[in-house]
C-alpha cells in the first residue's frame, strides 16, 4: 500500500508560495537593483564616473539583499510587494525629476 501523491509532495498553496518567492527574488530583485542603481547614479555626491561606478557595484549588494528578503519575509505577499514598492519609489525618484529639470 502506498501513500497518495498529495501526501508525498507539496500542496498547491505551498508550491505557489515558493514560486512567488522565487519570482520575487529574481524579477523583483532585478527591478530593485536596477532602480537603486539609477537612484544612486543620480543622487550620490561625487563626480559622475565615480557615482555610476559605485552605484553599479552597489546594485549587487541590493540584489542579494532582495533575494534574502524574498525568502525571509513573513508571507509571500510581503516578499512580492515590498521590493516592488521600493523599486517604484526609487525609480520615480531617479527618473521623474528629469522631466521637471530638477535633477542634481
């Protein structure tokens, strides 16, 4: 007598939660790293080549932090929406002022 396939594997809810966390880590982490790079490239108080270089190197730290957060968040909902919200805020801060001519 063998156990049912459901008792041996993950339930649909657990598989969905893991999938959401993986997608959040990869896609959300990339979006957060990109928007953080853009934000730091605009607002760091250095010469342009220095701030772009530093921002490009810092993006890897941001991406790793986003990956760690995606798997350490209390719920999959938080794992998805916190990096998305941060990406939106940093992206708006980096790109919106260009249209108004107020970039530093």
